[in-house]
């Protein structure tokens, strides 16, 4: 999945999704602050899909998972995917985009995934 299959910026609906997920990990106030920090962050960095999965300590979802399969189809048909939102720590948190990372891995494990990343306070 080359860079042409990725949007330049995350979509607006990615931030509430990140906040919802993060509120399972930290208090609602901290989740809100992290989501705002991700939105404020302008820099896009790239990491290999395989490294994101490893750093997050997550299991790779199978290619036939419905959301992963949909993202594989989008990526291979030229529909641009939204960059991934990450929170750096041990383990890394994929605040939004787990299925997109898994899809990217199935297409090419070494593919570089565009991300916005902030540090955990």
C-alpha cells in the first residue's frame, strides 16, 4: 500500500473515536486531553505496519475480519485511508486505526503507515 493510498490528514470523526477508545484506558478528562493533543499535532510520521503491531502488543487481525477486509479493499482500489492516531508509551496505544494498520500489514508488512503520535503524560 503506497503513500498514495493514504490521506494527508486524519478525518474529523477519527478524534471522537480515539477519545472513546482512550476513555477505556484513562479517565475521560485524560482521554479528552490526548484526543485534543492528537488533533493539534500537525506532524505526520511514518512507521512500518509490522512495528506498530509489535509496539502495541496486539494480535494481527485476520484479513477476513470484516473491517480489515473493507480497508484492504479500499487500499487496493485506490480509496485513500485516514492516517492512524497513536499514543506513545509501553505499550503503544492505537487510539484510532487498528483495522487500517492490520489491512496495511496484510498488503505489505513493511509498508509505512502515516501516523499522528503524541506522548502519554
